[in-house]
C-alpha cells in the first residue's frame, strides 16, 4: 500500500510525548492469533467472497466453509497458552512494545466482550474454563510487567456481526453488505457495537498505549482518494463512517495520551503510519512503522518458512535508518506456543541487539540513510554519535564519501575494544579495520557490524 497524503501530527501534549517515546523503542512484536490458528490458514480471509489467491477453502462450498470456520470456536483450546513465556522471549529478542489482535476481521474476540458471544470466553469455547480464558487481559498484563508498551489490534470490519454483514443478504466483498443510507438504524447499531467494544478494551484491560485499528476500507467517503483506489479492491458502494471522532474522544478520556492508529485513513486519527510488508524507499517526514511477518503469513500456517535472523535484522536497520519502527509479527500455534524456529530466530536477533542496541533504540535518521547498498546510518538524538551499519563485511577498510568534514574522528566498533583508525582524502573518510577483526570469530557479532563515529 502507498503511504501518500498529508500527515496530521497530534496536538495533545500527552499524545505527542507518547509518540516520542514510541519512536525511541524501534522494535515491537505483533501477534495474530485466533480461530484461523486452529485451521492453520490465512487469517479470516477465507470468509471473504473476493477473488483472492489466499482463501484456503480447499474447494469447500462457501456456506460449508463459513460454518466450518465459525464452528472452530468449539475446538480452539490453547491449553499451553502462557503469555509470560511470550513476553520473556520478546524481551530477549530486544523488543520494546507489543500489539496483540483482540479481534480480526472474522469477528472472533480474544477478550471477554459483552457485545457478542463469539469470543474465547463463550460457553461454546472449551477454553472458557481456563483461568486465563480472557486472553487479551493476560497478554497485556504479561508484557506490561516486562516494561513493554502495550497495543490492542482491533478490526473495524466484523464479518460475524449481523449489523455489518447482515445474514439477509449476500456478502460480495469485504465491505458492509447493505445500503447504510437505506438502513441507517442498522449501521448505527454497528457503530455502537464497535464503540462499546473499544470502550471495554480501554476501561477493563489496564493501561493501553496504542489502539491499532485495522480494516481501512471502513472509513468516511471523504477520505477515499486516489491512493485508496489504487489498492485494487472494490470501493464501497455505501459509506462506512465508523465515527472516529466519537471513538477517539472516548478512548483518550479512558486512556489519556493513547496513540490511535486508524490505518491508512490519513488525518487526525492516524498518529503514525503502517506500511505493510514493505520498507519505504527514503527517509519519511512522518512517524511510521513497517509491519513485517517472520514467515509469509500473519497467522500460524504449518510448515511455514521463516526469514533468517540476519535478513530480519537487515530489514530492521533499513527501517530505522529511515526513521521508522519495526513491528515483527510472530504467529502463535493453536496450542498457544511459539514454534521453536521462531524462538531461536528471536534469540539470534536478541544476541545482535544486545551488542548494537545503542545504534537502534532512541536513534533518529541522519542527513542520509545510506551509502551505496552496503551501508546504513542512524544517529543519536543529540547528534553526538553517527552509527554506521556495514550490511556485509567491508574487508580492510570502509569508505564513507558522505563524511566530507576533515577532522580527527573517534571511531569504535560496537562490542569491540579494538581501535579503529581513520584516514581522510578527497574521497571522504575511510575507516581502517584492524587485522584482528578480519577473523570473523573475533568480531562481536556474526554479521552486520556497527561502527560508532563521534561527531561532536
């Protein structure tokens, strides 16, 4: 998705401060978990009648599939659910904030809402007798106890709610399936349903830092622009204004300073932007967060191929060099566990972060984000230090033509006590790498070395 359009910065002092704190954290965890995890299919989308490659119905008749999907409420029973273990793994990975799916588009609630019985605490759910059946509460609590910022993912569209997808009509696509102008009372029911669920989340689940709203097609018609049309899905026939001013006022009364992320709806309720599965091409003038999966899926799918720790670290560096945060999605299994491959990859990222964290946390973009394809930059907020990420080992020297001011620079490699000498020429600053560091075993990390240059 593109990320064009005017960014409207927050004016509330508490929101501005929280946004600054969030920008310092850089690395977060996103978790998609729900009935789709039981089936091992792409989250929710098999319920949608749009012609998409990832519906995963295996040739099943649509009505049969829909019933089959919704009946997973009777089977989803994650007896190994242990949010403290999740939080510990995330902390070891170097993550600083979490966003958890309280409800995806399928409408299944991972919290004890009073608005519907389609929830993890329902009498139909075998998990309802578990002491931690109110899943979102215990996820938020576990991460909060580790010092994380806590965010609630919440889908604005709800494909199970009869005031969004009325059972009286067919459901041709992802949008509300009736004319909201002809049936304003039904749409008002859905507005209130959504408002009431978000009110529950912001009053009954402890301190929340982020309200992360997905489903950008639920939006006022006035916000539908060329960017939205370029996405290629069917533009709604009927306005789907969820009344964000009312929701935002309530959320901030309940949770002063909460960040609100009405994804892709540019305006006063999009405190930061969220490019999905992509990294911007340049430094952006507004706060953003790349949300990226560890595999190719958001929800758990068996035998998925994981991205390597080195690739994920390189992606994070690329994002941070452009001023953004990196939100990495890990999909728990139906049993409530992270796969071993996910855990080992997160631990590997954590080893790298423990050496190089000063170049990531609290950093800001430099005057340029890269030198060629092999170097990325960040700088400390006070401008004292420039951090140079060598995406692959530079050999005996590293040339930085972008540093043109001739003076004596103090240079170190993070995690190493070896002195890094420098030379200067018409081609700029060159770092001279000591002989001992040519041996990979002598370097503080297995890949992507980071040099710190004192600028002032």
